[in-house]
C-alpha cells in the first residue's frame, strides 16, 4: 500500500476512535438526559382528571419512544425505566417493536434485541386492572422474524376485552376520530405498522408510514432523518413545525409529535443526544403555541415524571381538565417541573 493510502487509513481510524470516544463519554456522563424525578400517585391516574367528553385525539398525552429498551446497550437504550414504571410516571403511549427469535419474543431497537415481550404485556394488563380511569395507546410499528400473527394472538389472549374494537359500521378513521375519553377508559388502542397483516386482528388500526403516505392510516407519526438528525435547536426550529404543519393538513385520528433526536452517525447514542436536547425540548413544550396548534401525543426519550408533567400541563390550555379538579391538576403537574 502506498504511503498516502496508509496515512488516509490512519487519519480515518483516528477520527472514528475520537468520535466513538466522544460518544461514549457523552453517553456515560449524560445525566442531563435522565428524568429521575420520583413518581407521584397523581401520575398513575391523571386521566381521571380529564373530562369524559373530550375526544382522545385532543388529549395531550406523554409517550415513550422505543418504550421497552431499558438495559439495552448505549447504542439502543432510549429509556431507563420499565414499562410499569413509565406508566406510573404518566406515559400512556408505548412505541413497541417485536422480534421473534426461536420460540420467544423480544423487543428490539435497530439490530439490538432486549427485553422479552410477554412480561411487558402482563405489565400493561396489570396497570389497566389497577387504573380503570386510564387508557393506553400501543403503537406496534415494527416487526422482525415474522412475529406479526403471533403478536396478534398474544395481545388477544392476554388483553382480551381491554382492547378497543370497532364494532360499528363506521370506517376506522371516523371511529377513532370520534372516540371520547369515556369510550376508552380502562382499555388500550392497538395501532399496527404492517399493512399486510392488519386485517388479521379485528382490533388493529393501521398506523401511517413515516412520511404520511398511507391515506387510510388512523395514527400519524411523522419522521424524517433529515430533520431528526439535526442538532437540537435546529430540529425544534425546522423539524417540529414541519410535522405540525403536516398534521394540520389532515387533523384526523391520533397524532404523535416525535420529540426525540436520531444519532446521525450511530456512535453518539440516544442518551448523549437527549442530554443535549432535553432542556431545549422541555422549554419548547412549556411554551408550546396552543393557540395555533393542536397537539396530541408527545413522544420522548428517557420519559419520567418531570417530562410527563410538562406535557400534561398543556391539557389545561385546551380546557381538557374537569372544572372541579383543575386547581388540583395544575398543582400536581406544576410542582413536578
């Protein structure tokens, strides 16, 4: 090999090592990403404060991005709490991705395999049993190992009548678009990312593609790498307004505003990115323009009581809280942040 080629290899190697070192260093010291606030009883039952007649598409709901990734390695972990702990903190939307390996089922994020899926379903059932005032949104957006039909059977057998079904003559979009909080208390709605198998479960509602191309999708969650890989301030300035504008064009069904960043080079890791983004995103939520934008689900990395409370407080801006309980709702949420 010529000297110039060797030098190029050495330079590239040094750059990669430096980038990895920076990523690991940020990841290991990224305390600013974490919300270690202690959960309060209010957060387990916050939906009991919401008016029965509010449409679920208008409730402001905290959500968990890649919800079941606790204890995955630094490249894949986006949460530091279990599903049960996230629900106790106030999250009501769970982004879940299932991989069939042999005879078992696991959560995955990219190429990384993590927690088993069945215990997570048990946690979901236990929470709904204990908190009948609440409802959950399960976003089953990705699958591996042809797990789809098995996941349908697991959810049916484990959750049963706790799953919302469209037994009306209305199309799914109209059905979900008109659901009120009273209609779904104690239950969960299941959204499905695979159009090939969505008809195999009578309770599945189709979710949209990242760019909004599925006309009959009932849940929309826009995502573009060109925005989510931006630095924090740029993402908030360019990405979030774009997604909100896309929602305004078709404000039907449920809508997820993705509050997390994506690692553009796969070495920094979600925790390091969230450490750089957390405070900016929280300020954006606290100052959200409720006069000109309707927001529904706000999904975040490393969800916890503080992050949930910031999101929940927006319900007061939309007049979603029961009049007799509004003072307590404001007190409970604002004291957490």
